[in-house]
């Protein structure tokens, strides 16, 4: 098949040259800008907008800058946190706790211990005394609830505002 026939693929390709946007030419300034924006947590959509390119172009030409910018920012903050936590003369206790929670799986837990004495070893009098103590405490709680309810009913503006 000759190449000069109408509708030939080669002719179609030649006729489309020069259409559309020109190919993107990344500059060092744009690479640095993408890296620094990624480093402070700016979204990919916003970085593309700031650079005046599409998200696809951003990924195509600046993938490494986006990746490395975010890594460097995290590393910088982590280094600062570590230095604050390990300062030789004035270590930051909060930084130490945060670092250990993140890196050493420390966690704050509350332990509730329920002490149940062996009831079989208690005398009837001791059991009755404990029951009376529990009932007295329950009555105090009820009385304070009733008093609070009455105060709210009398002066809601004073208590609630």
C-alpha cells in the first residue's frame, strides 16, 4: 500500500503535529517548589494547581520530588523531636513520651483492680458492716443527685450559663 493515499495513518499523524499543549519542561525551580510544597503537607491537587500543571503531569515529571519532599519533612520534624527529647541539659519530657508512644509502642492505660476479699473468711458482722457502708454511700450519691436536680429546677440560668 503506497503511503500517499488519503486516510493513510502516516498522513493523519503528520497532520496532528503541533496541536494541543506543548510538552512540559520541568525547571529546577519547579522541582524545588514541588518538593517544598509536598514537604509541608500540601495535597497533590494543590501542588499541581500551584505549578500550573495537571495532576497527571505532576506525577509524570515530579513523582520523586513529591515523594522525597514528604520524607524529608517527616525526617526533619522527627530529628527535632528526638533532639528535644534527648537534650543533654534540658530534655523535653513531653517529647520523650510522644517519641516512646510512637516508636516504642508505649501507651497509657488505666488499670482497675477489683479487690474481692474472700467472703468465706468474713464474719457475719463484717459482711453486715460492709453492706451498711455500701448502702450509706449509695444514699449519699442519691441525696446529692436530688439536691443537684432541685438546684437546677430553682435556678437554671445560674447553673447552666
